[in-house]
C-alpha cells in the first residue's frame, strides 16, 4: 500500500456509471491520473444493455437519450453512437379506451393538437402549450432549475390547463418520465424537461444505450478501470475493497447511487433524502409486422389502474435492437406491483390485447428488469445541487446529488473534476 499521497497519486472514483465516467474523462483530459473502481462486470451503472442469444438488445429498463441535454452535447460524440430518433409525439390511450395520436405536440403544439375533433385539450390548452414553449425557450436551463418550485400538478393547474388535458397528456407523458404518475416532482424540473423536448429529440444509440458509457470508458487508459472491485470502506483518501486490497489516492470521489453512498458514508449522507422511484421493464418479442406499425411513437396509457403505463417498440426506431422479422416490445410498469415476472407478463399481455389485438397474447417474454432505484425523488424545495465536497479530499457526484437525469449525472461529474483541477 502506498501511504504517501501527492498530486501525482490517482483520483479514486468509486462507481463507473455516467457520473464517475464523466469525472474520470474530464480529469484524464486535463492530465490528472484516475482510478475508476466498480463492483460490476462492465461500465455504465444503470445504463446497461444485454444481448440475448437470438440477438435482441435489451436496455436495463426503458431509457432514451434526450439530445438537447447540454452536458450530453458537451461530452458525447453523437455521430459515433449512430443515433436513431423517436418520432416526436405519442399515441395516447384515453380513459374511455379510444386512442389518439399527438404529432409533435411540444415543438409545434398547434400542429399536433389543432384538429377540432382532437379528444385531448381545449383550444385554451393548446395556446397554453405554445405559451410555455416560448417561456422555456427564452430561459437558460440554469434559470429554469433555479426557479422557485411547487409540485408539477399544482403548477399545471395554476397555469390553467384543464383537468382533461392533465389526465390525458401530462400525467401519462411526464408521469412516465418522472416515474411519478402523481406528478409530485418539482415544477422547476418539469420546466427544464419540457424545454428538452421542445428543443431536441428523444433517441436511441443503434447498438443500445450502453454505447454511451462505453464511449466514455474507451477514452480512458486501459489500466484506469478496475471492475469487480467492491468497496468496503473509505478512510480519508484510502479505499479498502472487500478482498482486502487498499488503494490510496490524492482524493476520493463517490460516484455511486444514493443508497450505496449511504452504506459507505452513513455519517456524511444521513441527512440526504433516501427515497427513490422504482420501475419494472418487461420485454417481449413479437413476430411479423410491428405492432407499432413502424411509426416510432411512444404509447402512453391515460387509463388509471393499469399495469402497462407506457409501451415502446425500440426496434421500430433502431432496427439493430431486434433480429430481422421480429419486433422488440418494451412495457414499463411504475411503482410497486408485487407480481412475479411471469404473472406480470401475463397480466400485461391481457391488458395489451385492448391496444394491439389478440396477437399480444402470443408475445414471448424476453426479460424483466426491476430497477428499485431508477430515479431519485426530486420534490419542491430540494435545491438543484447538493454540496459536492463532503470532506477534505472527499467528493461525490451523481444525479442523487442534483436532479434526476443523465444531464445531472454528467454535470456533477464535470463539476467535481473542475474542483479537483483547481487544487
């Protein structure tokens, strides 16, 4: 063990998710040595992709890349990812069982919702969408996140949207993004996310969402990454692994999720909010013509009390996600449901026959992902950034220290790197 620390000792980064990779890349770019430790068998944290024996690409939970995220634009090479864009809009299954298609409702609200027969929104609702789109375009992301907040549902009602508009559009769409159908998430984060959909696209890397962390890891020296390295304790700038190995660095950066951070540093993180939102993603294979008709639109469920909250067909957007002649179906169920995987899959098939016909009963389950800590809870009154330095030589980064998004994970990683480089 090296007991002498110096500026040449590596920065020890615990966690090779998006925040840890961001921090490592910025430090390495500036010539600072890094050592990235992760308990898993690959980089990415929650941003992982599994490939089945027959060639389906299953992201660990339904995930999309919002191309307008400023931190993503700053760090990621979009061209190398071969991004495939979803169609801007959604198909909404209304509480009465009807389905309606909203084309581009956020970038061009009047175009998307202008039909007199549209069952979603009054003309006043449509004009309010235009007003909010103009409002967020005129403000920076930082200004929006710094705004005094209430919960999203209260914000929507104060803005004047009808209950029908809230129930049929905002609750299924933004409730799916937040994993929060009650819309208790802070309204300043709602405005920030609304801006991203107004200005950018929702996309998938052609070879799966894990291509994003893999791209960042490829920029680091081969010996900078140590996988299967589970941390048992942190003492000053020394990290002890469960196998007894000890590493001493010039600083330690905790880039795990919130629950793991609280286990490692209970005294320093005891006051931090512990709540997280959970989701379950069930993947099916459908033979023949895509149930999504290749339109690239997300399906939203406005019908309350259902298990299928939103449905996507990733292979309609990125054909690389499925073998030729088959379609990958992603079904998200938010919150606790208490069902075993096969029972959940069967219940989902039964629900989805109302959307896609009897053929849904024949869909083959490929996998089920339970993400217990998918997103940290972000409610009104929580600042958009927690202190990133916990003690001398000890820092943290990740969306749990800010707001729930890939943008926050990358941003906090960059900010910790900048703080270290100033020393």
